[in-house]
């Protein structure tokens, strides 16, 4: 793998923070939801953002 530039690392770091925020936000919303369908959809969204985070993070190794 080629070495990432400072600008690329900075952008990747910003994207990781955004995805982490979204994972936490949707997990918190799911925890507060009382409707099972809404809770499930919010958990699915959190899972998708966790997947995005993992894919982005893989570029660091």
C-alpha cells in the first residue's frame, strides 16, 4: 500500500470522526425508540455507518 499524504490522512481522520458520530447517534436513538420497527431501522443505519467506519479505517493499515 502506498503511503498516504498529510492531506489524505487529515481527510480520512475527519471521515472517521463523522462515521463514529453517526454510529453513536443512531445507536442512542435506537436505544430510546419504543417502536420495534423504528428501533430496528435505526440499528440497521448504525450498522451501516459502522461498516463505513471499518472500511475507512482499513486504509490506515
